[in-house]
């Protein structure tokens, strides 16, 4: 099993998938990791829908019409329940997006841990998706996460240098 830093380095945005199906046990493992994610005041304001094929998959493919997206054997639709998320009293900030981001990052890291590729997708046509996908009452689609065995090699990680994002000198002194 990879160490955490290796896992972080292993995960990448996979934009082409092999035809090979994803085992149900792996999906179960991934969603169990999602279930364990923290959330503000432990509200867990989320729901997830696993879509493989059929009419729901067509809706996803229309809302994010990319050839590579069609190659993914599974897409996880990540939904937020803003109404049940914690709202910070001092300024009214709703924390649903933060909670969902944590849960979804658990999802993609767990997928990498299982040898699967994934990609965060937020650039879908949200109004079209909201009109056409049977989103349960009160929920909002935050991200669509394709999953499958990678059919492309990882891309080089382009990241800011550590010194650009944090001053470690107080910690090291
Ligand atoms: C919140 C969020 C939304 C994203 N939306 C998309 C998207 O709609 N389509 C896409 O191809 N990649 C999307 N990405 C992937 C980023 O482009 C990618 O994570 C970034 O370029 C770093 O590359 P890496 O994931 O391979 O390390 C998204 C990533 C995040 C975190």
C-alpha cells in the first residue's frame, strides 16, 4: 500500500480510460473512504450517485461533452445538501462546498490507492444538468467524477515551489 505522500503524487487527472470494468469491491472501498471524510459540525451534507450506463449516463455525457469522459466506465455524481450544511454564524458562510471538496478528494485518493484513475470535473453545464438529471429535491451537483482503469500515463505534475506557498522558516527554527 502506498504511503500518503506517494499516494498524493500518484493521483492525477486521468482523461482516458480502459474498457475494463471497475470491480464493485473497489467502488465499495472508495465510497467507504468517502464516508469517513470530516465535515463541519459533522453535518455530512452530501449524497453520491454511481452511474455506469443508460439514460443517466447520457445526461452526464451531454452536460460534459468530452470524448474522454465517455470512456470512463463509472461516473460518481457528487451532490451537496446546502440546507443541512453548517453555516458559520459570524458571517453566514455555508460550508457545503468545503465539505464536498474534502469528501471528493477522499474519493479520488482512494481511487488512486486502488489503482484506478479519476478526474475532478466541475466544468459541466450545471444548468443543463440540473434541468435534465433527476437530482433529488434540495441537492446540488458539485462535481462529476469519472472512474476507471487509466488508459493514459500520468502527466507531469506542475506545482508551485514549496517556498512560493509557505514560509517554513518559523517551523524549522
Ligand atoms: C475543483 C476542480 C475542478 C476541476 N474541473 C475540471 C474539469 O471540469 N475538467 C477537467 O478536465 N479537469 C478538471 N479539474 C482537474 C484539474 O485541471 C487538475 O487537477 C489540475 O490541472 C492538476 O492536475 P492533476 O490533477 O493531474 O494533478 C478540476 C480540478 C479541481 C480540483
